[in-house]
C-alpha cells in the first residue's frame, strides 16, 4: 500500500489502490449512436478524486505524493 504507480495516495487513510478519478473524454455523436469506447480520457491536478477505502474526496493535486527532501 506504500507504493503507487500513479504517484497518488489518499492523504486521509494512505490508500493507493482504490482511487477513482473523474476524467474527461471526447465522444462523437452519430445518427447510429456514439463512438464512446472509453479509450481516450484525461485528467489533471484539478480533477476530482475519491478514495473508495475511506470516502475522502478532493482534487488530484491533494492526493499527489510529495517527494521527501530529507532522504
């Protein structure tokens, strides 16, 4: 639970596995439906992020793991 491949950790409980981010995507609207296949998406520091483990909600920048300069 200490490591995160995304560089994100819940500041409340320390969770790194059960994080959900609100991402943006572009979807083409067509007469026969959409091209929403979930492949292209993005988020930034101001996107909402939720920790499923403890229920904490914040902005992504608040979940970013800070480098410890004392090491």
